C-alpha cells in the first residue's frame, strides 16, 4: 500500500473511531472528551474526503464514504447550534425593561492577574448580575474594589482549588444558599433574584469538576451535579436560570439530558455556538460556559465578550421575563428511562468517593 493511502486510511480510521466512541454510554474521561471537538472532527473528515478523491480503486470509495459518514454523524450534533436550526428561546419584543435581567458569566482562571481588564468589561457592559468562577481571595479583593458599590448584593466563596465562585448583583438576592451538592470541595450558589418589576427568578450557579486526567478519571461527579439540579428544577417548576462553567459542551450526552430532565432551554440553539473555551486557541474552541433558561423568558441579547487574560471568554445574556409567551417554546422532556438513568447516576456519585 502506498504511503499516502496508508496515512489517509489511518486518519479516516481515527476519525471514525472518535465518532463512534463518543456514542458509548460510559463515563471514562477519554470517551466523554470525544464529544467536545465535534466541529473539528467534522472539518477533518471533510478534508479527508477531499483527499480521498485522487485515490485509485479499491481504496477511494470506502475511505470517501467513511469520511462523509463522519461528517453526517457529527453534523447531527452541531446543526442545532447554528443559524440553520430554529431558535429554542424566542426573541424578546421591545419594552418592559424592568422585567429584563442581564447576566455576565466569566471564568477568570485563578492564576490570571488581569483583573482590570475584566472589571473594565463589566463596567462597560453594565450587567445586572456578575458571576465569576475560579475566583480566589486575590480576585475577591479586586472584584470588591471595582463592583461592590454598584453591585451591592453579593455571595462570595473564595477558594484556591479552582472552584471559587463570586456573585455580584445590583438586584436584591433573597433565600440565598451555598450548597456542596455532590462533592465537599465544589460549591454552588442558589438564590432568588428580584427584578425591578418585583418579579422573582431562581438562579443556580454551577461549576462542577470536569472529567480530565488531572481532575477526575470519570464524568460521574460532573454528570450527577447537573442532573441533581435538573431534577430539582423539574420538581419545582418556576422562572429559573442556570449559569456557569459546566465543563461540558452544549451538545454532549449529559448536557442534553440535563435539558430534558429539567425542561430548560438553550438560548444558543438556532443562533450559534458562542464558544467560550479556549480563548487562546481559535481552532480548539467549544461552548463550556452556559446560560440556560426556563420557558418563562425570551432573549433580548446574547454575546461572547472580549478576552481578558483567562482561558475562557466571558458570556453575556439579557433575558426578559415573559411568562405569557411560555407556550411559544418547545420544552425538551425526558422519558422514564432517562429519569431512571439520572437517579442512578446521582445515587452512584453520592455513594462513591472521588478518585484521585
């Protein structure tokens, strides 16, 4: 076999393997990692398809068909996060600004020391609520100096383990709780926010541990935290927003199951990927930072903001409380088997200790 044909065969085989492995319902980190670069795999498969055209039979058609199969299988997951797909959260109509809320989410990257760049972005965007992830004592000091006067309501969890979390709000926070849902070193914030109109919404701020070699060999604990919050939302339906760095892509098995379990909607569907990670590598980006909404909201604005030294871009959304338009949304819904899988995942995560 000529070298060109052998090399191309190996490339196609790897693309097919990565595509099929991602479909396995297993939690090992390297399997779940295959869900992340779907767009990159699709483009690589399209390239190999073009490279197959000069091949002589009998190699040309099997390799070309395999490459195109990868493109099709990956496109099934990618298309909902393009403008070719119907939007899942409807556009907001003008007016009633007092019933809208603007939320900015930023993973600061703990060692990053460019706090002035982030606080400058916050001052220019002027959101109602700011959520930071990975913020420690050093970041808290800088955020307090810049934000406390204009955003006086706050929840502060400074940690040096990459899971610190800070919430600053100009709107009142009520019934606020800090919880350690699955692991005792991973916090989450749960609070009601009172809009200027007097309406209330519930915010769940999350940053679960990712499946990665230096973090966790499995996705179990991340999955369980998301599904636990999803079950709580389903059990107590009310105006709700979930925000944070979920260490998972929008099209993954777990995130899609979270949406079906909870009934939450993704404002990015039908609008774009809004990839927030990795800020330094344009060819290796995917949507890790999320803002999900219940059916009670429409979308006025969604934007990925400029980089500020972190490995994540900030993301900003303006949501408008419009319960009268709830029936315009098509809520995802889990079946019985999926709810049983979620319960099993949560029980297993609570019964097992985190492996190092």
